[in-house]
């Protein structure tokens, strides 16, 4: 349509009906997409609910170079204490200067423990 030509009332009504139909189609598509996302979210949440839950504990054991013959003193007792509460070691890592060249070198040992999470109490919010 030419910018200088005035549209007739019928043309205006047709254009408004077409615009309204287009808006309705957009709203319908958004509604269908939202419904599909809600179903997918519900299915995902149901699947997650069937998975085993775990909780983790990270122990940091620090020592100065010259550990007890290369061992962290008291580590076995610490681990046995946590094992009695259902924890198990899943990983360990160390930081610091492993070669212990200087008497003041600090070595940290990180011990990662896990156990099945209790499912009979609500989950606590992360700190």
C-alpha cells in the first residue's frame, strides 16, 4: 500500500484482524512452550527424586615439614571416627611444598569424605 493512499475501512478491518490473529498465534506459541517446559521440569524433578543423594565433608589436616615419618599424625583415628558415622574417603589431595626442603614448609592434606544423605529430614540451605 502506498504511503500516500488512505486505506479503506474494509482494508483497515482486514489489517487489524490479521494483526490480532498474529498476536493470538504468538501468545498460543508462548503458552505451549511454557506448558512444555513445565512438563519437562516436572519429569526432570521426578527423575532427580529417584537418584541417591550424597553429602560431603572436606577435612583439612595441616602439618609442618617433618610429619611423623611422612605420615599425618592422628589421621587414622580421625578417619575411623568419621567412618563410624558412615563417612568414607573418596579422594585426597595435598598442597604446599611436598619436598619439605625447609623446616617451615607447611603441607595441607585435604580428605574428601562422602556418605548417603539422610532422606527423612529436609535439606538444609547451602551456606
